[in-house]
């Protein structure tokens, strides 16, 4: 028995010399895929897809992806009025809204209404997963994935929330003059942010979900700019990280950090917009005040 084991050992040593060393290195260095595929399986499964024509116009300068709650018809309507499609097209820009499935128990929304909205505007991407704060990461990655497959030739991606107020013409002019050649992500950089540990807070994060005391430096998900090339890298990198539902921390912090992609702070001239959006996103009385949002959209319309 001992002699047999020795022969097997010698055989393994000899044959190892005939195996391509590069293959051995690849086996040793290949990262283990960590995520649960069930949590990402709906990224490519759509209930509604935007018109294929949105990305066929060349050259496409900016593709705008807008995260939106499925029932926020008025916010999407104000967004479209504030930045009309015709004006965006004249600036070689197109736009889609990212939605998910209607949550159980939601009585004021119907799928027929969502489909009618898309028939009118052809700008909705609806994923096959339920609307939830816990599914924001899936929605975020779904938008990036769609761009990488449908609009890979776009120069830039502008990711915003549907309740974000901003001057599109200003960011358009900055990107027109942009001379950055390497991969980057530009937005409102947040440093030393800490997880919310109060379990009564809707953004509560348990120690099991995120054990560290601070988040990595990341960019606010309200509003950032990157490229389809970076989006493709983010989608691929997500496979090697545990799912985390705070989407901007995962996408623009953990994943960007792992890829060592440069983060750029928005220019100082965007400071007013940052403060305005900070108020909108942290004060519900402002968040759903149509008159306030509409007045700013009129002031900042392109």
C-alpha cells in the first residue's frame, strides 16, 4: 500500500512539470465568486425594456439612467417636462427610467399604467424584482448592465435619482471639455460615513450586513458620472463581493475601491446643487413637495 502511494505521488510530481505553468498560476490567482446568484439573477430579466432606438443614434454623448419608484408617476412626469426629450436629443443625450415590480399590497399602481407610460415615452426599464430599499442595488446594477449591452458606445453615463435637482446643461458643458483619459467616476464624494445602527431607521444596517465602523470613501448615488467601460467593470466586479443593499456604498465605494478606479469630486460650482439635494433627500416634507421640485426644475431646465 505504501509503495502504491509513493508511485502515485511520483507520478503527480512528474506530470506537474508537463502542465502549462500559466494554467497553474491562473488556478491559484482566480478569485472565488462570492455572491449568491439568486440575488443578482434578475439584473438581465426585464418586464419592460426601452426602445432599441434610444441608443442607435450616433454619436451618443450621454446616456442618463434615472432610478425611480414604480409609483412615482408625477416625479417622472416633472423630470420629462424639466428636460424634454427633444432638447436632450439635440445634445446627443438619451434617458431611461429604472423601475421594479409593484410591491404586494400597493393598491394605487397598476402594471397596465406602467405599460401605457412606456408606450407613450419608450423610456422605461422595469426589472423582474420587487420595489424595495433592499433591492436598490439590483436596480442600480440593472441600469449599468443595460447600458453596457445596449449603449456601449456612449461617451458617458449620468446616473441620477428622479427626485434629484440639477442643471444638465452645466454638467454637459463640463463633460464636453473633459480631458480625462483614464477610467473615472465623478460625483459628490463622501468620506468617513458610518452605517446607521439605529434599528428604527429605514437605512439601518446590522453588523452582520456590514461589520466595519465606517464605509469606504464613496460617491453619492443621487448623482454621478462615469463611462460604459467603467460600468462593465463594475458589473463584473460585483460577482466577487457579498451582496449589500446600500447601493451607492457597494457600487461607488466597495466595487470602485476594489477596481482602484479614480474618484473625482464634483467641481465647486455644483456645491449649491449638492446642498439642495441633501435637503430634498433628508427631509420628507421637501421630498414630496411638488411645487418646490417643479419650481427648481423650471429654473434649471435645459
